């Protein structure tokens, strides 16, 4: 098993980084970079769908992103609302299923309702599953799962001996989604930034020296080809 080439990645997760730096390099406002980044999102979704990827998870907004300037956060929320309204019908037509991964506590009611409607509309689709990590943080997810298990332990519903990795998996926001085979990050940064901290323990990582707005189908194809050259050992050798 450890010496064989990898199979095609079933689940690809992407840290979409570099919108603001792409804009700054061109002497444009940050929002211009975010708008251009939407084109890259569409390219990534279409590429994953065309190439046969089953799960695509996009890190769209972290729990830490609320610390940005209020004007930028507000503009991002308006852009998110616009994109969901504009693209959900096409996603549904392409048989894609949309899934939210995150905590909607800080989001405006309109954003929460849009995600709920989009998930309901596409829940029976059987093509690419698009997971949007919005207001998501890996540490927060682990903490949330731990608290849920602690409540069950205190109530006597489970024993300490029953707590294992499978139980933790079952309390994650991704409980019914396989862990990512491949994680891609753009912008040249080499870190995971609190993204799927539990789930990426044995994922393969590819860090690209391009900004997110420059991502396209060829980028996806190249990443998948690089993944295919690697060997996953899972600590066994």
C-alpha cells in the first residue's frame, strides 16, 4: 500500500489566499482583488467538476477574518450575497451539492438564510459536493466537538473508554465528508491558517507561488498531477 502511487484525489481543499496582494500589486483597491477572486472560485469549481473530483472545500472566510477593517468585511459580505444569488441556479443545474462548514453566529441573517436556501435547493444533487468553509476555524471546530462529547460524558451517555478518533470525527462539522486527500494554498504562504486542523493530519499539501485570482483549470490539473506522483504513507514507513 505504501509504495503504490496515489489514486486520484477524492477530496481537494483549497486555502484561497492572495486577493488583496493581487490587487495591491496592480494599485487597485482590495475589493477588486476579491471580485477577481470570484472568477477563480468559478474556475476551481468547474475544474473540479470536469476532472471528476467528488468533494471540493473552499476556505472562504475564517473566524479570524472578522478582525479586518469593517468596511472590507462589509464589502465581502455583500459580495458573498451577490455571488450566492447569482451562481446557485447554475450550481444546481450542474448537479452540484452545496454544503456550509462553519459557524454562522456573526453573519447577517440574510447570509444565513441564503446558505440555508442553497443547501436545501441542492441537497439531493449527486455531482460535485462543494463545501464552503465560512466563519470557520479548525481550533474552534475541535473545541466545539470536545464540548459536545464532554456534555455526553457528564450525562453518562458515554464512557471515557468510548472516546476515540471515530467519536471525534462524528462530532466534527465534516462528519459525513472524507478527509481531504490534497490541500492547495495559493499566495506563496506555507501554513494552514486554522483550516481543517483535525482533518488534514495526513493530507498532502501543495503551496503555490501565485495569488488566488490567478488560479485556473490548468492550475488544478497541475496540482492533481503533482499529487499523483507522491506516496501516502500515513506514518507506516
